[in-house]
């Protein structure tokens, strides 16, 4: 990961208490324009940040694989869905289908995804900061300040 991206994660780590307090307040009383604020900061962050300089999500966390994702990925690799599951996936403590290991086995050395056109929905939508009803995923967003430099940057801008 480029140094300037690591800097955003380090800031999130050093300001953890401040961020926790901010998210607690947001959850108690989410502002009406929360979506608009996140969406504007999301656009700004991804104008600056190129995911190919990072790939930290693919390196450290697993997307959830819904059945449709398993079918599409298995077809991409010309495998049967059950064989794809056995080779790459497991059921986690929440009952979700997730990768057996990280970094993701489909991540290439240049940070590209070898299954990009067939990648799971969760990969397409990560880090979820341009979705509607952001107030419903504030715990996830707080967690993502420790994974995704773009989310760390958005939250830091929102606080300051
Ligand atoms: S979504 Fe976030 S964590 Fe994933 S590659 Fe892009 S900047 Fe990095
Ligand atoms: S499937 Fe592709 S986009 Fe999704 S975690 Fe793996 S490498 Fe990243």
C-alpha cells in the first residue's frame, strides 16, 4: 500500500477513541443529510485514491459470497459451484459463505482481481459508502476505517 494511503489508516488508528465517540453520536442521532455527506466524500476520496495502489480489502477481509456469487465465480473458473465452495470457501460464525483464507486467492500481484468481471456483489459495492441509508451500516463503516484508507479519509473529513 502506498505510504499516503497507509497514513489515513494510521490516523484512524491513532484517533480511534475520537472516531468511536463520533460513531456513537451518529448512531444516536443520525443527521438527515448523512447519505448526501457520505456520498460527496466518497466521490472525493475515490477521485484521489486508486484501489490498485491499495487492495487492502482484498488482502485482509473476505467478502460474503451469496449463492449467485458462488454460481457466477464457479462458472468463471469453469467449475461446479460445490467444488468452488470446497476449494475456496467456508461458513463463518454468522453462517455466511466467506473465503477460507486471506489475502483473497483471486488477487494478483499487481492488485488486480483475476475474476474481476465475475467478482462477488460485496466486492463490487465495497466500501459501501455510496449506498442509501448509511445510518443502517454505521458499525460496519466504523470497522472499515481500519481497513479502507478511503473510508478513514471520509470519516476524518466528516469529523473535522
Ligand atoms: S476499496 Fe478501500 S481498501 Fe479496498 S482497495 Fe479501494 S481504497 Fe483500498
Ligand atoms: S474476488 Fe477479487 S475483488 Fe473480491 S476480494 Fe477477491 S481479489 Fe478482491
